[in-house]
C-alpha cells in the first residue's frame, strides 16, 4: 500500500498496528513538514460501550460484545485525549467525532458539525439523542471557493465489519470531502475497522491509520484492498455524491 510519502517512519497509505499515543510521541520534530496532514477520526467516547448488559446480546442483528475495543472513561482520559491533542498539533486541520460530556475534554474546537439522525441514537438526560457531534479544528480547505454544510442529515447504515462502532461509509466520505483536499494525508489514530481509510482511498487521499488491535487492522486492510480492486470510473464524481 506504500505511496512513497512518509510521516516520520510511517508510510502514508498504510495501516499501522500500534499504540497510537506512543507512536505519535515518537515522531521527531519537523517530520511532517513536507506532508499536509488532516486529522479525521472517530475515537472511543469513554462511555463504557461493551460493558453493559445489552453488550452481551448475541442474537443476530443486535449489539454483541467484541474484544479489542476499550471504551472506559479511564482509557479516554489517559489515551484518547492526549492522542487527539498530539494529532491536532501535527495536523493542518481536524475533525473529531465525539459525544458530550466527554468530548469537552478535547481542545476547544473552532466549530461543531456532524450528523442529524432522524431515528435517534439513544437517550440522554433531556430526551432522545439525534446528533452525532463532530468537532472541527482550523479552517475548511478551499473555503474561498464556496462553503459546504458543516452538518448534514443522514441515516446511513454501517457495514457489518465485526467492530462494535463502525461508522457508515457515507459519513466518513462526507468528513473526508469536507475536511481535506486531494493529495493530502488523512490521519486516523483510532482506525478501528478502517472506514476512514476506505473513504480516503475512494476520494483520492493518502492515509495513515493507527489501530492497536491486530484483528481490526486485518479487517481494515481487507476493506482497503477491496477498494483498490474496484473500478475507478466514478471516483472523481464521488465528492458530489456524499451529501444525501
């Protein structure tokens, strides 16, 4: 999957099985000067997903407990928050999905966008949750050519990858399209099953995905390989197709 571009020791257009916090701490100063990096990630939210009664459900089509996914408040504070801070430091701009109140532990964003889900995605202290928040850092690329929506309504269905929090591909295509330009490199330090990298590949971006689980790394690599085998006839039109 190599493309000849590097971020420190890492090849752009690759999935790296590693502890993202330790990997990004090891990057030498100035190693990314020649590569424009955009952070786009859907990290664990620190809400104990997988540690409740519903997570033990094993019937087809319902949430099942999966190994290799850590979503405790302790992990969020110790790993996710510092990793996002380092990634933002390395990046031209950033898009970070999250939920309140844990997402307020991230650096203050310049804007908040995201997805409106008509069917709701759970309950909160005020009622139904219908928003998937996305914290936006920096400024959108090519803003002088016209503004794009920072929030859209989309009830996309996620692919069954074996990961408990796979995002619909349409969502990540929207994020990659809004947040980056062709030939920029998308950094996702919490790659999971690889949806961000798949969207980046389809839209002509480079990518560097970091994931601590070997199982999910293999799933991500398989999904990316499938994209590489598909025809590219309609790829240039993809960015006009992502907002439904």
